[in-house]
């Protein structure tokens, strides 16, 4: 099937007229990958980027304010909660780090770094069993990253 169809397609830069009718109609019909810049997306980008800028400058309180604004308008975005969790970890505010990272893990449960950071927060809060559970999940998802195994070993020996 592929060999018979391959001959029907032409490849010319920017010239759809010479491509097959199949390609011409489908290229225009399926532009799902192009995300439009809606006011909501711009607001998220603005608040998140503003928070990032303050975070990189070490102004964590200001950064938290912008990340919280981004989170309130986009509660389904795991990266916002993950960044808030890291920010709270830096401040040694382990309870808030746990809450933010639990949300990040719930939204993005297949990201091993989310589980690892949650393990760090539990460890900082002296909840070793939950920390071990989280870092084991990170290892299950990514058995290659050495820092996950190092944290597990450290937790098991504490």
C-alpha cells in the first residue's frame, strides 16, 4: 500500500498545487497541532514566565505569587505545580511543597521527576515511608537516573 501511495505525493516547498488532492485537503483540515494564542494562554504564559523570571533571580516570594496566579487560572497544568513545589522545597516549606507536588503528580503521574521531588518533600518533612514510596515510583518510571537510586539508598539507611 505504501509504495503505491508514495508515488502519488510530490514534495515541493510551499507549493500545494502540485501535491495530491488527498494532501491538499488534509493539510488544511487537520491543523490541530497549531495552538492559537488565546487570552487564556497568554495569561498563563505571562504569569508563568513572570514567575520564572523572579524564580531565576532568587525572588521566591514574588515568583510564588505569579505561579499561584497561573495555577488558579490553569489548574490542570502540572508544570506550574511542579515549579511551586520546587520553590517551596528551596524555602524548606515542606508542607506546601508536598501539597503542590501531590497535585503535579496527580496531573502528570508518568513523570518520574515529579515523584522524586515529592519524595524530597516528604523526606524534608521527616516522613521517610512516603518518601521511599515516591522515590520507588520514580525508579519504576525511570530506572536509569542515578539520583533516584541514591535517594532511595539514603532513605533506606536513615
